[in-house]
């Protein structure tokens, strides 16, 4: 367990951001798995399990290759840099907030599609703000703190396996006619690998907003279970309470409507709350990184004493 290379990789991502999409390793992985899907697809869970196993194995294999060729520490830095997407998340959220502030709702509706899968036509400024904040909250886990967690726990293979599983969930983990059965394994495995990071992130949110800690805890206990995701509900409820706004509600997708319940007791969010959510994301990430560094040091001290 070594958090320092993981945190270093997260810092590199925050400084330089994402490479161009056509060269991004995660995008290339997604294209590869689309070809695998075309060969394996059938409306059965067994085929989805095979798809998920192949995808996770690719992530572990690439991480192991990096570790052999670069050494454990440098491989972990590289893998975390590839997997984390905090800078991109912040930049997209900020761009949408700017469009809302200027009153350009049509452009904001188009831009928010880069962060969410829901239908954005006709969303007002409050609903666009809600979509952005929910994405910042959920991706604080999926695209940042989970990467730090798994890179700390298992180095490059674990970090890339997590990103592989998360990418598979984004591809096929949907409740629709095509993926209800085929995407089941990817969705469930994604729930498993993000379970602990989501709760660590919620604790970090409370830690950086101590005056709201009681409200955060109460909101998680009361509201998180209404959310269809066992992890998204926890972190979105934490963000809602920390920001003093209400998230959740009804989302429309192409072929269905999803009720995510209501998270929090405040007013509907506005564009100003997006900037607050980005600051909260960064602070919670920093606290999570600090906790992982502390746990890493403590683990090493225990090992030395036992030795």
C-alpha cells in the first residue's frame, strides 16, 4: 500500500488535464471493448459476465505490463494520471456555469451532454445546474477518488482494472432493452469497486465542511437509498447537504423516465452552486488523498514494528 505515487498521478492530471480524445488510452480501450461487444453480445447475463471478465482482465494486464517495464512507482503514477479526470471534470463544469451565467441556455443544454446521459432538451437553468452538480459529485468518486484509492491499494493493475470496469459500466450498464441483461455484470461490479471509495469521499465531504457534517450524515441516512445507485446516492446526498441545495428528482432518458428521489432540503441549485461544487470536489479529493497518505504511512510503520 503506497499512496504517494497515486497522489502524484492525481496531481499530474490536475495540472495537465486530458490528452486529445483520439489518443486517450481510455478512449482506445472503449473502442476495443466495443469490438468485443459486437462479437459477444447476446441478451443474456452469461455473455455480459464474459464481456466484463475480458474487460477487467485487459486492465489488469496492461497495468501489470506497465509495472514490469516502468517499475511499481512510476507505473502507478502513469496509471493514475491516465485514470483520473479531475481537471476535465472541473473545466467542463466551469464552462457550463459560464454559459448559464451569460444566459445561453441552448449552448448549456448541448454542453451538459458531455457530463450526463439524460435528455437535456428543454432543461431550465436550475435543472442544468442540478445535472452538472450531480455529475461533479458522482465523478468525484468514479473519476478521481476511486482511482486514487485503487492505485494506493494495488498499484497500476488495480487502478487500470477500476477504470476498465467503470468504462464498461458507462458503455453497457444501462436499464434498457439492449443492456438490461448483458450489462448486469458490469453494473454490479462497478457498484462493488466503488463502494468503499464512495463512502470515504462522503466522509471527506463532511470533513471539509465540518459545520455541515451533521446535515450531511442525516441526509445520507435519509435520502441516499432513494437513488438507484448505492454509491451515487451516498456522494450526491453528501454534496447536496454540504452545498445546502436539493439534488435528485426525475430524469428523462431516450426511452424511459427515472425517479431518483430528492436529496437534501435546500433550494434548487443555480449556476453559482456549480463553482461551489467544483471547490468542494477539489477539497474532498485533497482530504481523501491525505487520508490515503496517512493510512499508507501507518501501514508501513506497523510492518516495520512487526519486522
